[in-house]
C-alpha cells in the first residue's frame, strides 16, 4: 500500500510518500516541502500548492492519504492557511476517489515515537530510523508528513483520525510503545 502524508501549511507544506509491505515494513518513496512566499498573493500561493499536490498524486498514485487534523491555535492566520491547504488536499483526494484519514499531532507522535508528548526532534529521529534514512537534516514539515504517513500505516484510518491498536504479535519497538501508550490511555480514561 502507498500512503501520502501531508503536513498542511501555506508557507511550508510537507509531503511524504511511503510504501507499506504486507509485513508492515516501511519504505521511503519520496519526501519534499512545497514552499510559497508570504509576500505572494493568497490565490497564487494556493494555486501553486494545488498544482504541486496534484503533481504528487499523479507521480505517486497513493492508495490512502494521511492529513494532519487542523486544530485551534492562537494564531488565526496560521490556522486559516492550514485549513485552506487542507481543503485543497481534501478536494484533490475526493476527485480521485482516495480516502483521507485525519490524525491529530498527539496521535502521530504516539504512533511514531511511543509518546504523545514527543517533541519534533524525537519524532524526526524516529522517522529517520523507521525509514532507514541517513541523518541528513530535513525540514520539520517533511518529517511531520512522513510521520503522518507512518501513523496511518500502523493505525489504519477511520476517516476521522481513529483506528485501532495493532493486534499483531510481530510489532516493531515503536509499534509496541504505541500500543502500550494506547492501552494506558484507555485505562486512565476508564478510571476517571
């Protein structure tokens, strides 16, 4: 299965593509960051991103798409840009009849690192390790897009960022940590 992960942003939009084998092994296919200049008019920025996203769909033919769920931040301008880019992606995927699964940042961190409180450096290190990448520096938007795709590969999707814990006994260390974190979270919710 091929998964396209998108970390939406108006200035920097992360795009990560991975393949997932039947044994759940991950292979890096492509990673990039689409960038637009803040001084450029909004319609032209959105057009450039739409064209780049369409090109990624054409070039990599994903089976599924993983998108970061937009959440409220203090900076309204940032939220609006993220929401606008998310809308472009949702429309592009719908036009191609490809399901899009939404994942929260905490869910992605837990799936990749085993902790929903991991910082960007820890997530990036795990992404590089899981995809057997060298230690070359990638923009955080790139590693975030790959982390979204990995989360989607391991958690599956419900269209709303859901999914269930892996039942396999052949889990990677990161998958085991994620499963343990999910179990603990469920127990904690039940005791409250």
